[in-house]
């Protein structure tokens, strides 16, 4: 039995077929999230109709998506203005009515964390996943299971208050971790000294420029502050760091060195790893969760 997997990201929708051990038939489709939730659902249906489903061989569909997800109902609890009209969308109901097979829907970072069980998280019972990009996403794995919290929203690490002096009334994320540790925050700082640096990759390509290196190093400290707090709170076996920027060897090396030098000695066994499955992690996790919920395999 096979499982269809869809990962709805900021600029692309990725699809694949999970055979129980690996993903096959991987494709990517550009999407314009500004067209809204209804348009997004039409595109997902088209992708699934385009040959992703293998007749009676497909037993379930796993969806990884941006936004806060009620995994029980398979609906979107909250999505920001990047996807107008997506909040409240019952993705599970829409797709089950269309395809008549079980559908499981999960937040993209949670799905990627479950996918990490087949990658950087293999062999660990308890670990935290963080992704650094436009914001900072997070997920908690306890006893090899996803911890979702009382309202399916656990792991919002980007909401940790790290600079209370910057809190502003009416701005819920002011003073919070993702305002300082996200790639967006890095690029905002860099734009003041070198406007042409508009990506993390370009920034790290200019590490020999003292102005840029100083900004990057200050930004790395912001990443480290949050990780120190999380290690002391959760005492995890492993931290898995994801997002395209984590492909930069200097970044991962410096994060590990600075964290290890600043945490209490009794927490020093926490392993820090770069996410290993790249853009396949969300699809892998979504498919695994769909199989588990549909009872298709002993997982």
C-alpha cells in the first residue's frame, strides 16, 4: 500500500509517493498563496488527480501545510495574511470528499519533525526541531511521538520573548525570538549596510567582509540565546536545526560551539544536528502520520 504526500510551502507545493521506506515520483509546483485558500485547495486537487494517486494501491493522503493545524479535524486553525481565507479551511473534509480515502493534515514543521525520525533524529526518543527562514518554526518530539499541546499549537518557539525591552502593545510577536533569529531578521540588518545581500546564501558568501561578518555573528548569538533556553527547559537528547540557511557550515559550527560554551554542564549531552532530509522531510512525516492514522502499517 502506498501513500500520497503533499507539502504546501511558501512558494512551492511539493508532492511525492511514499512506499513505506522512501519517497518516489517527487515533483514541485509553483504556487501563488496570495490567491487564497480556495485557490490553493483547487491546485492540491489538480496535483493529486494528475497521477499521484495509484488507484487501489493508494491507501491514504498525507498533507503537510503552513499554518496552525487542528490535526484532529484536519482543519486550519490559523494562517496569516500570506494565505488569505485559509483560516478555517477543513482540508481533510475537502480532500476526503474528493478522493474517498483517509486524509491526515499536519503543520509543516510538525510534519518535518516526524520526517526527521528517518534522518537526523533517527535513534533519538526525544528531540526538538527548529526551522529558520521567514520566521522560526518549532516542533517537539517526546518518546518518538509528536507533542501537539492542548490546542495543537505546541512548539511555537518563535514566540519566546527574548527582548522584553522591545515589547509593543498590539504586536504579539514584538520582542520575540523570530524577530531576531529568523533569516528575515538577518536580512533586515544586512540591508542597512549592503542592500544587495538579499539571501542567506549571499550573506555567507561575503563572510570575508568585516561589516557583514559582524552582523552574521550578532545574529548567530540571537539564535544561540533561544537554543540555550530550550535546552534548559526540555533537556532534549537532540536539537535538529533546519531551513536552507543551515546548509552553511560556518553557521552550524558556530551555533554548536557557542551553545556548548554557555549551557550548564549537566545539559552538555544534548546533540546538535543539521536537518538531513532537506525539502523531503515534510512529505516524509506527513506520509508516515497518514499511514499511522489509517492503520496501513505497523509503524
